[in-house]
C-alpha cells in the first residue's frame, strides 16, 4: 500500500486549525502535521484585549485547544514552538528546526503580523496578536498604579478594544490615530464614535503619528511629548508572507499571497488561507487582504474540502465586522460612500431599536450605500446600542443573497415591541430605497447642502418651533410640517431643500411641495446627519485630560 499523504500546515490558529480539523473529518488516513511558531494553537485571539482588561479573567479560557487534545481527538500531529524557516517547492520540503520535512501538500496559514513603525524606540511598543503578546502586555499593565499614562497608536478595531480595556483597568489613556477619523467609517458616523471615546475620558489625537518612543513617553510628529508608562502598537497588520516570497510564490500589491477560488497559490501543491492570503470582495470583485476571524475559519473548511477532492470553492466576502466600545455598538460591511467606485444612492436613517412606546428603546444611526444603477446593497454602517447586531446581519445576508435595497421592504422580520417595530428599520430602508429608485423622494446629502444654498436654494426646516429653537442649520426658515400647506405662498418659486430631525417628515414635506409644483428635495437623514457631518469636517478638540 502507498504511504498516506502528508499534509503540512504552517500556522495553527484560526484558518490553519480549521483546515486541519475539517480535513481529518473528511480523510481519516492522511498524515496531518501542524507547525506553529508560537507556543500555543487554536487560541481566541479576538478575546486578547478583554483578558488584558479583566473581562475574561482566566487566561486559560483563551486557549480553546491544546496539542494534546487535538492529537487525541483528531489524530493531528501538532507541534508548537516549531518555526518554519524555508519552503522548497521543487523538493516539496519545509525547513523546521534546521531539518527538511517532506510534504505532499503544503498549507500556508501564517496569518498576519502587527505593523511596528520604523521609529526610534519602536522596541518599547507592545503589540497584541499572540498569547505571548498578551502575557507581556498584561504584566506591564498589572505593574502600573491607577491613573498611570498609557498610549495606544492606531484607531482600528484592535486599538479601540485596547483603549476601552485600559480605561477599565484604571489607566489614563491617549489614542493616537494618523487618519482624520477612527475606523473606516464615513466621517458623519466616525464622529459619533469619537464623541463616545472622548466622553469616556480618552485623550484622542487625530491626524497624528508617533515619531519616537521611550520607556516613559511618546513623541508625536508635531513635537508634542506625551507621558506613557506603557505604549501599544495597533496601527494595523500585514500578511506574514515572507516564507512565500522567499519560495517564489506570487503575492499581491499588499504582500498577501495570491490564491484562486480553492486557495491554490502559484506553486504546485502549495495552498494559502486566512489573513496571509488575498480574499475576493463580494462587492467589487477585487482581491485584497481581509483580516477577520469568520472568513478565515470558513475558508479553512473550504480548503480542507478542496484537499479532500470535494468542491472547496471559497465564496467572496463582504467584510462584515462589529465592535462594542464604551457601550456603543459599531458595525459595518462593504463599501462606504468614500470608497464607492461607482455612482451610488445614500440612505441615512435614525430609527429606534424597538417600538418607542415600549421602555428601553435606543436610537441607531444607519447608513446604507446602494448601487445607483442596479439597486444592489453595496455596504452599510450602523452605530447604536441594542439591535445593531441584528440589523447588520440582516443587511449582510441580503447583500450576500443579491437582494436589492428595494427588496428590503418585503422582508418578513420577527416583531414584538421589545425587539423591533411593525415597520422594522430594515423595512424602512427598503421603503426609502424603493421610493428613490422610482424617482420619488428626491434627496441630497449633508455635504451637498452648502453648494445648494450658495446656488440660491431655500432651506426650510419643517420641525416644530421648539425643535428649531433647540438647534438649527444656519439660514434655515422654520415652517412646521403641519403648517406647510397654509404657508406655501411664503416660499417663493425657486428650489427648496426641506429637512426635519431625521428625514421622515422632510420626505413628507418634499412630496407635498413637489405635488404642488415646487422643485423640492429632502435633506437625507435630516438635522442629525447634517450636524454630525458638519462636526466631522471641523477641527476636533483634544481629549478630556
């Protein structure tokens, strides 16, 4: 009998271990060897910051499997502290501990490494990617007294998770973000997150980078020196593809490995999966890195199917992500308005999480990006509290299934006043999209208002006098919706922009005026969206310290 195939997997966390365990379920006879550089496999890297913050108090809870358990249950040969230093595609060997190990098929699942800026003192910056990183950071934080200064560089998901958990530990935290806003949200949504960061006591420095780090301070590029008893790097990650590059395997412009739909690389018998490999976007069809645990685990299963001779075709990804920050839930997928590569229709809404007559409802801010030509959902961003996770998952499912934005109106969603509304926020998005697609409910965006006013348009605020008095857009004329029919003679004959608080009354007003012969459009998302947008484009204050 021929010897069993030896399948060697480099990397034993999400994608690598998903591949190994799925493959064993499909093939009992293969020899499966997992080589992991660190001392741990199959750990919960999405929970690392929460262990530092004490929410997950037991370190061992992060260790989902051990080499021993994986060996007993799946007959996997899992070797930790085993760094692969070279790949020879011609000989079909990898070098580990200075010796060549043969393979029949090789899977590269080396993940991604934290980016450490090339600045003086960069060795003082602590990353957070592995259990070893977590141990170092936890030890550093444990040694600090309450109120000690901490600096986090990077305003992405890991950086925001870190600042929340450091605040929870009682430290005085500064967040340094090189971009003008945190995360990859459009500015009128990002500013809502930044408000919460400042309200929580964090000194937020936008548009700044580190130029030097010492054992007790960081220096920003504008020369500002900030005390830092501990400093962390969370400015991003890049694919750990050095082994592939050295072996002549093709990589893309970001350094991630180029793979086909079954995760084959350019070298025969070598596959790549997870953060180290490019992933095709379901929105624009472009292959780029996608550093998310869900797709990495899913693609490990697809790759195992392909290795077993089944249909292991990997589906494109939306990039659906969610984060909890100081009680705020932030979720998104797909394109933003800023990254859209085609004409789009934008919809802003500010719905309640459930029926407002039932106690405890919370306001959400939703932004939907819709393809103007096809009406397909290209992306969404949601910020709020309860109910955000449910809505982003429904929208992501709709986009994955190829539903149009208008079709959201027809979805039958579970309703009780504790959970939603008879007209769910998802359905409302569909109603608005259907109106826009049919040429009803014309609108403009907050960033287009200034140009409209400069061209001579009249801005009419259709909220109540009390709402108008509490805050209004400069130059707006207040004519409440209930009085509008009787006061149209005051509006003149030119173009009219109407708005309310969140857009719904404005839509009614714009329709009314259009039927009466006026050239009227609604300000999408109303006063709340305009206010957030205006604040996002203004210089922001430093933090509260």
